[in-house]
C-alpha cells in the first residue's frame, strides 16, 4: 500500500531474503508465500518508483498464518517526474 495515499500496490515483489521464495501482490494488495519451514526470516518488499522495505527477524511458526502489511514510500525521483498514482478499478 502507498504510505501517503493508502492506494493498493498490485504486483509488488515480496521476497524472503536468502531463499528462493516470494510472491507478487495481487490487484487487491494481497500475497501468500507457502512452503515455509519454521524459523526467522527477512522479508523484502519492492515496487518500481518506491523505496524498498525490509522486515527483519520475522518469526514463522508451525501451523500459524503470519500477516505482514507494508506501506511503501514513493521515491523522490518518481515524484519529480510525475509518476502516476496507481489506481485499481
């Protein structure tokens, strides 16, 4: 989600660092990463025109759903060139 406008960000890359696992957010901003073993992870979220965000020490437990919401800030260069705000219809 855009931190300033609260607009959903579809197709953001959501990656578990140091693994081959990840996902892309859907048109509603949701994503699911399956097949995790319990442990500590770092989650990286990125989308072009926005500053990447990293969540460190994310604890994944057995038989538990972990929800991580992210709010990305737009890069200054993207604001400077007038990148359009994302809108989902």
